[in-house]
C-alpha cells in the first residue's frame, strides 16, 4: 500500500467516525427536544387549570424566626418556551413555569447583626419579593447600626428546564417549591414524560410525590 492509499484509508476512517458522532448527536438532540415539547405542552395546560383553582400553598415559607407564611395563594401562573438553532435545526432553548405566592402581608423588618442581615437579604433575593432596604449608620462614626426593610410578603416560584441536546438530557431548576431554596436535578430525556410531569405537579401542589426519584446531579441550595 502506497503512502497516498494510507492517507485515503485514514481519511475514510475519520469520515466514518464523524458520521457516527453526528448521527449520535442528532438522535440525542431529537430525544431532548421531544422531552421539552412534552414539558411545554404539559405546562401550557397546567397553567390554565391552576390560574382558575388558585390553590393555597401547603408549604411554610420562613423569612426569619418571627415571620413565617402559610397557606399563601398560588396564582399568576405563566408559561414560557423559547427556541434556538443547533446544527442548522430549530430546537428548544428552554422551557419555564413561574407563579406568585401571595400573602398580602406588609412587613417592616429591622436587622442589626451582620449574619442576620446577610441571611435575610439572601432569602429576599431568592424569594422574588419586591423590597426596599435602608441603611442606618451612626451619625459620627458612620458605622452600620442597622438595616431596615419594607416589603409585601408576596413571593415567586419557578421551574426552569434547560435541555442538553448533545447528551440527550434535561436539567430542572426548581425554585421555592419547599421553602426558600433552589433544587437542581438532571434526567435522561427519555425519562421525562407525562408521569414525571405529574409528579412535578404534585410537588408544586404540596402533595407527596416521587419527582426526584431516579434523578442525577441532585443539589439543594437553601437561602
């Protein structure tokens, strides 16, 4: 075999590997996109029902030792799905569900210890509440004396779904379903169907569920 023949053989092998890799990526992408379509269709119907029912939350949301909120009204459900292009094809970029948790309670809070200030502000940022913060300093030393906060205790929850097309997976980010925390988990695309979405809806409603069963890369971050 001559040198040119050897180069041709190597090129043919490289083409075969490239075609195999591209076919695998396309199959994985199709699986991820199909799963995203399932979640989008499910959410589009779910928001219609929940905006009529406006169920009370079964979860306690605690800002600090003195201020906790129960039976907040779940309302203003919004569904969103965006598309992008990948290898010349139009695919899902993300699917999202958001809602409000309303108590209508007006609060005025004062914190004068740095750990309490940091903890409260972390929860407020994660909660989705609109708040006004005022810094009070000593008139002579200008050292921090306290932080004052005013807000209406209405919070937000969210489910953000991001596909990993190349690997055929979906990443779920679940915000404030079990108190002020963010849970992230991944599933193979073929494992995200109506059964999995029913478990997610049960979780959102505060009912026993098995949504996280079988998930990977599970992580919880509390405020």
